[in-house]
């Protein structure tokens, strides 16, 4: 099974048999006792080798690095550690303790897949989402993740699944649907124990803290589109550079804007305008205690209540402007 003979080699072998230079009986006797067992689960087709699957993860890294940096307000780096295949039961044995797992479905493909996070990464993500430095001092020894921690990680997982959808899009239109979060590997059974899965390990660096995340997809799930992967689809190689995008986002947040407050309106004639003198009073159509329109670069955006703050005139935002809307 190691080599397939070419047409020329087959013809040469037949000619040698016909000429008597090779005796089939003697050749067969040489191979007696050397028969190798053929393992159906460990053939090349079932070792989890999937061509071009790493290109999908390259695209995912580009998308996720930008979105995760923006969500955490920190510089995030993501690198591939490596791909590997396991029998599912063997893979579960490699998971650290404690571990946070997200079970998700890749529709319309069959079966489910999972993402696992080690405890260091979970605590770094939770601490960063809550406004900390990312270097939590809480010990994870002999304790499971709390409900709040799982809920916060769930938000990150949903972002990752959206990025994974974008990465898969040039190859195959999918919808990533989160099924549940899990902490106990014994309760996870996305495939039978002896089935092959394909994993990709990523290292996520959040400033000074780093942790590992592992994607695990059953081979049976992606086997129907194996030919598409092998054909080498045109992936989105023109994705925005993540570092440039992060710097652009940071620059936009620091861009200066002109804000003005419209205190009210009044209607007067041209004669009244010409007759105005110092000390005259113009009555507006709004009381001083009513909501006033706040404009950003001349566009109505918010409503606010006027007041005094530390001896200075100020306004407190109370609502969105009906003219500007919350989506502008």
C-alpha cells in the first residue's frame, strides 16, 4: 500500500514473469509472515489530515484578533500552535483541569464541534472584560468556573463563532450555533470515543498574559466538503491588516468632535432684530429646566438637562434625540 505502480512498471513486471526472470511462487514465499495489519481508523484518509483547513484558521485569526482587541481594549495577538488529529477519547484526556468548553454546531454540516479554553485564558478574559489588567490573582485550584465567568466567556465564544463563519464563507456557507458551555469533559460526547477529530491549537496573548484555545472538529463533519478543501478555494487574502485596523480604531476614538447645545428657538421680526440693544431679553420656546438638543458636528444626537458642575455650566445626557437616533 506504500506505492502504486505506474503503467510502465506493470508492463516491465509482466514481461519479467513471462520471460521467467521472476517466479511468482518464490516472490510470494518471501513475504510470508510479513503481513501488516490494516487499521481502518488510522489510514491516511482517517488520520484527520484535511488539506487547506489551516487556511480557514489563518482567516479566523485575522478577524478574531481585531474583534477581540476592540472588545477587551487591549492589544491581542493570536498564533497557531499546530494542528493534530486524535481519537476523541484520547483528545479528552489531553484537556487541562479545570477547562472551559463551548459546544457548537456547524450548520448545515452534521455533528457538533467544540472549543476549549484553559483556566489562565478564562481568567484573563474575564478580568479584562470587567475592566481589570487581565492578570487575575484568583486561584483556580480545585474549583470550577462560576456562572458569571461562564457567561462572560460565552460572549467571547459568540464573537469567535461569528469570525469563524466569515473564515468559512469563501469555502462553504455555514452558520455557527452555540449549543452550550461545559466544564466536565466526561459530559461531552460530540462523537463516539473511537472517532477521529481534527484539532487546531491557538495561543492567545493578551498583553503580558497568554493562554491556549483548541478547536476540535470531527472528521466526519468536514468529510463531505473534503474535496472542496482539496481543490483549494480562493480565500479572502485581502483581509484588513489587524494591526492597522487596531491603530485606526484607536485613532478614531481620539478624534476631536464639536458638540453644541441648542437651548431653544425664538421668532422675531427683522425690525425687532434691528432694534435689539444691550440688556434686551429674548424669550425662547423652552423652559430652562426642559430637555435640550445636543448636536455632534451639527447633527442632533442626544437630549440633555442643563445644570451646574463644579461651578461650570454643564449638561447631563438623558436620552437619544428622535432626529438623530441611537444607530447614527
